[in-house]
């Protein structure tokens, strides 16, 4: 049995996702009069809802490294004071 011969398909090639390279969406048969532009917009909105974009890193790397270095120096100072005082 062959199914889906008369289906309209929207294929998204650039998904902006690190795991998926493309998505295929099948248009419902009760929506044959919808324009291509509307289908594309709806497909993008759907993709954004199921695969949200990554949040940008809010703390810069130099600040993380500086904090790690400061905490290391503080830990060494506490151990030094505890051992030699």
C-alpha cells in the first residue's frame, strides 16, 4: 500500500541545530489553499518552538578564569595560614 502520494511537503534544510541537518514537515490535507510563504513561516515558527536556540554565554571567559584563579589563591592562603600559624 502506498500512502502520501498527494501530500504537500515542506523541507527545511538549514535547521540551525547542531544535531539535525534537515526536517521534513507534511502539510495537512485540509489546508491545500495555504500559500508557500505562509507554510514557510509556519514551518520556521514550528522549528523554533521544538528546537530553541542556545542561549549566549552571559559570563565572559576571562571573568570565569579570574574568579577561578582568585579562589585558588584564597584556598592556598587559607591552607598556609592553617598549617603554619
